[in-house]
């Protein structure tokens, strides 16, 4: 059985995308689907490479029972080949990914996380919490829990 390989991408790979990775990994584990998925994250900007997720994001995630241990890395050209679904958190990430993608086929793997947000009508993207307070991190986690659940349903239903 081939695994579906999902890569979540944001700017720094220390706030949104490692949180998305943690949220999605927990969902697939809870649904007994761990063997069927490979889930990772990366940033379009490499300035935080080698770092754990931002401490504020780790604190807020831990309150929801999630330990975020991913080590930040910049996306590579090989990622466009390896992963099946490449998920951008916002339109800047999407633009950067479209520019970096080596082929048309690779471009077609890029999807917007906002497409899967159901319960918050104000957002069609996942906003950067880096310069925000606690509520920014809580908002990101709320959006990601909703969107990951919906995305996993779409994948299982064969719609993605
Ligand atoms: P992320 O947040 O893209 O969700 O990981 C950010 C992390 C770092 C910076 C900006 C956003 N930065 O400017 O260093």
C-alpha cells in the first residue's frame, strides 16, 4: 500500500506548519490510519532551520495535548517530487511554492489550507501568528483543527 504523503508549508516552519503537522498526525493516529500517511512540514524561508517550533506555539499546542517536536527546515526541490499534497497556509506561501515548483505536475500538488476551513467564515487562509499575541496562536490552532479534519475526510473520500 502506498502512503499518501502530505507536506504542510508556511514561511518559517516554526508556527503554523509544524502545528498543522502535529494536528494532522494526531488525527490519522486517532483514526488508526498512521500506516497510510506520511506527514511532514517545511518553510519557504530557511532562517529558522534547525529550530524547534516557536515556544509560544508549543505552549498553546501543549494545552491541547499536542507536543510539537518538529525541527524547522526549508522546503527543497526534492520535496515537490516526494510529496503528493503540498499545503500552503496563506497566499504568500502559495505564490512562493508556485514559483519554486520545478514542473507543472509539481505545481498541481499545491493546495490552500483555507479551502478546508469550515467553521470560521472570516478566514480563507491561516494567518501568520508570529507578531500576534496569545489569541493569534489560539486562532491558528482552531483553524488547523477544523481544516485538517475536513482535509482528511476529503482524502479518505477520494476527493483529494
Ligand atoms: P510561520 O511563522 O511561518 O507560521 O512559522 C513565522 C515564523 C517566522 C517568521 C515569520 C513567520 N519570521 O519572520 O522570522
